[in-house]
C-alpha cells in the first residue's frame, strides 16, 4: 500500500472518529463553548505552524477572509456542535458528509453561476430523498429505531443548516485561496472563526468558571485534544496533501468511509439507534455523494 493510501485510511478513520469526542464533550460542557475552545486552540497552532507565512495575506483579501471564516467556522460549527449534542452522532456525520457535495453544487450555481447538468440534478434528488428518510422516523414520532425525541430532528436540521453555511463559505473563499499559502488561509479562518464561536457562546450559553474547569477534566480534555490534534491539524494536513497528489475526486472519497465509521462507533460505543429508514437514507445519500463527486 502506498504512503498516500495509508494517509487516506488514517484521515478517513480520524474524521469518522471525531464525532465520538464531539458527542462526549458536548455532554459535559456547552456545545458552542466546546467548539470555541477547539477552534481557538487549533487556529493558534496552525498559525504557529505557518511561521513566516502567517503575514502573507493581501490587504484586499481580509474582508472576504473574515466573512468566510464566520460562515465556515462560526456559523457552521455553532449549529453543528449544538446539533450533535441532541442528534445521534452517526446520523449527524451522514447528514454532514453526505450534503457537502450537494450543497457545494447548489452554492457554486448560485454564487459562481456554474451549470447544473442532469448528473448533478440526479445527485441533488437522491440527496434530498436520503435526507427525507433520515428525518422520517423523527418526523413520524418514533417508528423504526428512533425514540421520537423532537430534539433529534432539530439537531439533524441544525447539522444540515450548518453544512450549508460551510459550503457557502467554501465557494466564497475560492477567489482568495490562491492569493496566500493554504495553511495561512486555514489558520486565520480557524482562529477568526474561533473568536466568533466564543462570542456566540457568550451570547447563547451560560458560561461559568466551572465550564472552564471542565475543559481540563475527564473526559472533556481528551475530547478537545483529539478534536484539535487529530480532527483539525492531522486531518487537514493529510487532506491538503491528498488534494495535491490525488486531486479533489479521490481525496473526497472519505465522504463514503468516515460516516460509516461514525455510525459504527455511535452504535457500538454510545448505543445510538440505527434502523431501516436510517439505512435507506444513508445509502441514498452515499449514492448522491458518489454522483456529485464523479469527474
């Protein structure tokens, strides 16, 4: 097995496992507060890693950089971390990874005017149907594996909405992506997004001294370390290398592997429900992602 193939397996495994510490951490501290801690630490480490390149941001790029940071990281992860607190982590992973290709197609059409051909229409239709199956048991009040908790549906909807903000930010960031080193762009977006998350947490959540203490206690601190080191730094570095060596299509195939890992971990470790409608929805969304990711 080649080095890149090994790195791809590691990246897929890491991104599939990040949903477990996210779920565990959000059970002990407010979820947006947890997200702020993760992104402030990760952003600072990224910029330290960038070294001298940290200042290589054109003055004209700052407004778009700040705006996309607030979409990609503040808006997206405010909704995503809150959503995962109440929704099953495995289904949250499926909604997140499965809708990224679909939302990117739509955002590229609206913002950049890129055409949507029959293949892309089919992907959007399958993805929409898949989401319908994932939400079906929640909307119908407890069929299949779901317990009918209304907050589960709200959590999954928050994850879907956050992913939409992420894709909008990603498309809007394309014009500045080539104007600075990739690590510099990602580091500033992560740090700025972290400050935005901190403001969102102070606005939406009741944060006390005890919450800061819990960040350094079990099991929150291992969750934060894993999210920062593995989820952000390691996963991002490997993904950028695979983009360079493999291209977006092959690198993007993690969208089929990471959600399956997240579902398996959620069922085995957390005892999360997973029934027939969830399985059908997952298959439809994987199919939609596959069509959207085709060259």
